[in-house]
C-alpha cells in the first residue's frame, strides 16, 4: 500500500463513527423493551425537528451558553462532527414522570470530547437562566450534582423549570467515553432525590458498557 493510500485509509477511519445509527437504535430499543408509549428515532429521522429546535434554542436562552444545560447537542454531533445518534422517550409507570435516553457515537472523538467539556464548563456558571419564548419566559434554577462516574467525563444536573407558575424538575446524567455519549433525563413534577440520581447513573453506565462492547 502506498503512503497516500495509507493516509487516505487513516483519514476515512478518522471520520467514521464507531457505531451506525442502526446499532445505536438497537441499544435504545433494548433499553425501552416492553415499555408502553415509547417513541424512538435515530439518524436522519431526527434531523427535521432538531434543526428547527436548534435554531430556536440558539436565540432563546439568556445567557445563550446556558442552553447546554438541556443536554447533548444532537444537531452539532450530526452536522459538525458527522456522528450517529439514537434517541428514545417514554412515560414511566407512575404516570407522573417521563424518561429520555440518548446515545451518540462520534466520528471525531476529540471534537466530541471538546464539545462535551465546553458545555460542562458553560453550565457550571448557569445557576439561574431564562428561556425567552414568544409570549412568556421560562425560568430555570440549576444545580450541578456530584456523581462518581466510571467514565472519562461526566456531568449530572438537577434543574427546576418554571412556566406560568408551574414547576417541572429535570434530573440528568451525561457520560462520555471513547467517543460515545450517553444521556438519561427524568422529567417530573417533584424533586428527584440522590437515590434516583444514582439509579440514573447506574443505568447510564450500563448503557455505556453496552456501547463499548457492541
């Protein structure tokens, strides 16, 4: 093999995600197996709604960088980093909470890690922020939670969003390892304690192990 061919092969390998959309979707399918009301999407099927959401989000948050508190930037991973993504959501059996689960495989792990670290640094300064909607404003109070994750990078957040006087709690765990990202979020009307946060972390770590072994 010539030097140019070897370089080309290395370049191609560098821009190919470790796992395909279909492989990621299988991980999400297994996570929600048997859960009524589950909605799952992956890859390009995510793009139309996310493009509109991304354009809206980039304008609505004050400070703007605090939008990262709402989770992984799927549009950036699909477009800037050429990665693969699968996402699912479902109501929990108690009917008072819902869970969303997102997994991503980066074509460029270094770029994805830089974005993850940038967002982690951004949200550290977002104890309070706002989302300015066309006809009203949603207020957020954010707490960075302490978790002992086994991955190379992680963040855990508790947020309370208030709209028209009604509070909603979002509890999230995000993990990064070897170009893979896992996010689990519970949305509820009540505060989720340390036991729930630990359960989210345990589930996210199991998902990360599954991604790395696929």
